[in-house]
C-alpha cells in the first residue's frame, strides 16, 4: 500500500470518527489529463485537472495540512504551484519547475504536502511549467479557523470568479513557435469568466456565457482570481458596487468600488449586496494596457448576474467598460488598498532594513543563432535575464551541488542610468545567467522595483514566492532614495504576493526573510517570464530545526 493511501485511510477514519469540520488534513487527487473542450465554436483537447476547466477549487481551513496527489496522465511534463501559500519550510511543495522541483514526468505522480500557516482568504493554484497554466488552474479557498469570524459582516453565500484567457490554437505550440522565430507570442482569442467567453451567436449551436443566479436581499462574497496569462484586467458588474475586503489572502480596510483592477496572479474578495430585486445584469472583464504599441487582446468577456425569478430573456442591463488605457481607474483602485491593520491582524512592516535593493525591469534583444530572425527578445531584472537550470535550484542549494547557480545577483544596477528618461542606453543587449540573491534567515529586505523605458515601459505584475510583502511606496519616473522614503506608508500598507509596477514608475516592497529555501520572483505576465524576467532569492537556514528547511519528500521527482 502506498504511503499516500495509508495516510488517506488514517485521515478518513479520523475524520469519520470526529466531526468533518475538525479534520486537520485535507486530501485531494489531481489527475492531469487531456479533455476535449469547445469554446468560440471550436473543439480542441486541452490539459485539465480532473477534466475541469477551470480546475477544482481547494477548500481548506487555516492551520490545515493539505496533501494533493498530482498524477500526470499527459505526454508533457507538469508541476503545480500553490500561488501565495507561504510554504514555510516546505519549498519542495512550491511547484515552479527547475526552481524547487524537477517536473512530474508523464506517468509519474507527486504528493504536494504543506500546511496553511496564518493565512486565510482566496489564493489559487496553477501549473508552473511552460504556458500550461492557461488551462491548468483553479481557486484555493482558505476559511478562517473554526469559530473565528471574518472581520466584516458574514456573507450569506460565496462564489469563485476566475478570469482567464483562451487561445483557439495549442498554446504550447504557439509559444514554442514564437520563440523559435524570435517574435512575440500571439494574443489570445478571448477572455473568460469561470471558463466561459460569453455568448457567441455565430456558432452553429450558440454558446452561452457564465450565468450567476442570485437571490434578492442576500449578501455574496466573490472570490476573484486573475488567471489570465498576459493581461491585467478590469472587472465590473452593471449597477452593483463591490466592497473589497481582502487581497492575496490578507484583509484590507473595506472600500467600495464600481470597477476592480486585478493583475495576473492577484486574487481578491469582494462583497456584493444583491438588493435590486430583479433583472439580468452584465458582468464584464476587459483588459488594461496603457502602451498603445503593445499588441493585446482587446475583447471583453461577459457573463450575467441574474436575480432568481427573472425571465432569462429579459434584456440584460449593460455597463460601460473602462477604456483599455484608463490609467485613472486602475490607479485609484490600487491607491485605495490598505492593510486592515487591526489588533487581530496587525501589519508587521519591517522597520529596520538589512538589504536595500533596487532591481530594474527591462528588455533586451540578443543575437540568437537558432532563431529564424537571428535575434531573440529577452527580459531582465538588473540587466540579467534568467536562465533556467537543468536541475532544481532547491536541490542544488540543499545538497550543496555546485555549478548550478551563483549567489551574486547584483542588489543594485551595475550601470545606473536615467531609467525612465527619454534617452535610453542604445545597446539593448542583456546579460544572461542563473544568479541568485542570498539572504540570512530573518533578515529584512526593502526592494524597489523600477520599470525602465528599455524598449517599452509597461505595467509588470511581479510575484514573489514564499513570502508576503508590504507595498510601502510607489511613484512615477525614477525612484529617488533621498526623498521618496519620506512618503512611505509604514503603518498600514497593503500586504500581498503580487504587485503591479506602474508603467514608467516604481514600487517599494518590504519583507522579512523568515522562510528558508529558494524562492522564485518573476513577472506574472507569462510572456515576460518566458523571456527571463525572473530571479530567485536563496534564504539560508536559521538556528535549529524550526528555522530550517525540511528534507525533501521521498517521491520528489528527479530530472
Ligand atoms: C477528442 O476528440 C477527438 C476527435 O473527436 C478524439 O479523437 C479524441 O479521442 C478525443 N480526446 C479525448 C481526450 O477525449
Ligand atoms: C507531510 O509532511 C510532514 C512534514 O511536514 C510529514 O511529517 C508527513 O509525513 C508528510 N505526509 C506525507 C503523506 O508525505
Ligand atoms: C482591437 O484590436 C484590433 C487589432 O488587434 C483592432 O483592429 C481593433 O480596432 C481594436 N478594437 C478596439 C475597440 O480598440
Ligand atoms: C487612450 O487612447 C485613446 C486612443 O488611442 C486616446 O485618444 C486617449 O487620449 C487615451 N486616453 C488616455 C487616458 O491616455
Ligand atoms: C551543505 O553545506 C552546509 C554548510 O556548509 C552544511 O551545513 C550541510 O550539512 C550541507 N548539506 C549537505 C546535504 O551536504
Ligand atoms: C547589459 O548587459 C549587456 C551585456 O553585457 C551590455 O551590453 C549592456 O550595456 C548592459 N546594459 C545596461 C543598461 O547595463
Ligand atoms: C527576527 O528578527 C526580529 C527583529 O530583529 C526579532 O524580533 C525576532 O525575534 C527574530 N525572529 C527570529 C525567529 O529569530
Ligand atoms: C521532462 O523533464 C525531464 C527532466 O528535465 C526531461 O528530461 C524530459 O525530456 C521532459 N519530458 C518532456 C516530455 O518534455
């Protein structure tokens, strides 16, 4: 009998003999498989978990240990990342391919094993290899410990709203071809709301969008995930306001908004009062992109909020959709986010900083012998485009295997310049390497992420694995180390795991390196990750076992 089965049986007995809600171990099985799926009038096989798109929701409780057995039944390699889960000492279960594990190869399986520590709210899971996450993703719902209420009126019902992006073509083939040629990838053919694009009347059998039936007088909590690969999105519901109460599984000071702004990788909880009695109302997801030169999918995905008892054929009440370059809507949303910072949920912002870092975000064009165009697009932090190693960095770190990475990632740009000025350095090449930045256990970091005009300024959603960080400041233009810190919010800055660096601007984040291991940081626009807008921190063990990474599980995949 496999160890997984043994644990499963023990947990089953324990849970049946006590009350189900008291189970401390949650067990899931994820079969990664091919599933024929029809969207935009065309059927194609896609990679799914358990045949579902979006995939199954994980329902867990703060403090639970979660065991997910991932069985790879497809012909490609697979890994799953539990986005935003802190993975204290359990980096082996974080998921990014070649960072914390080798891929789960066809026909193999791996049990992800982690404990939810001091987190509650909405997060999500997704494939972390190639562009597989386009169809391999789902929500993670973490409810507070038993008997602990939300710090806001309890909603009557909850629903997951997962925003995504759909390509008619095979996504893996599409990106491989783009890389071979040395050009950008195709834009998507549609956005999706809970896997559906919205009605397509031109199909021989018309396809409907997602229809959400609500009851008048009830309060709902929407658990919203942006699982799109490459686009930041606006989301709104006609005639209804949303009250934001949580982002990236941390509570925020509630505020009301008509439109939410959410980057790939981010999650949030919003309360909706269904108090309009009757009617059908449009739900819309549309892209945000300030740079008119960057090609994007400019379509809008639609769904319907329908009051129970309303005739489905009653005309849908529409809403205006923010222009794709409406920076003011995006900025005012982002500026409204503040940590709840209550007695129960204090904002523990690091005040004394051990490492003061500044990473630029830029692009480069390097010669490429194997590319059809003779050159390739690359993206970088501090002018270093990341090269994925052939074995996992965490393995190399844990077993002291030399030659896999170096720990000399520069904490500041080697050649400072006017990052956002009109005259950019003309040499657009970039260095490449597998270089990490080393941190002692419990040291504190301030990291300024500085966008540049190198090729094109853009809003970059940067995601850090293994930690939450506080967003203490942001601004346009170049970060000024003399003046800008005077305006930092060190009291109630929002705490999250993914932050949009403003187009042609900067953000400053702070975190405490209290989680030993190797932790990936990258742009959550998949196209930029592919081009190397990635790096990793290596955090050494502290004193004793409680501050040290656990040994690798026996079934950890090998390369
Ligand atoms: C998908 O559909 C094709 C064509 O009908 C069929 O050959 C194939 O077996 C199906 N694949 C799966 C995984 O169901
Ligand atoms: C999960 O990890 C814990 C250590 O954190 C270990 O004690 C336990 O045996 C693991 N469970 C399985 C099923 O591997
Ligand atoms: C959307 O983009 C296409 C080209 O990709 C363009 O032809 C069209 O005018 C755009 N639509 C809007 C509303 O901007
Ligand atoms: C958005 O783009 C349109 C058309 O390109 C332009 O007319 C408008 O001024 C832009 N708006 C903002 C806020 O930049
Ligand atoms: C790796 O090196 C560290 C520090 O030198 C040592 O404490 C540790 O035991 C080594 N680990 C292995 C697996 O050899
Ligand atoms: C980045 O590195 C490349 C390769 O070494 C070099 O040619 C280029 O000048 C550097 N750019 C900057 C802005 O430092
Ligand atoms: C980490 O550092 C902080 C501040 O210096 C200190 O209060 C705390 O006890 C340290 N934690 C550990 C686990 O060493
Ligand atoms: C899966 O990953 C392994 C280890 O890196 C590699 O050797 C193998 O070629 C990959 N298999 C596929 C089907 O991509």
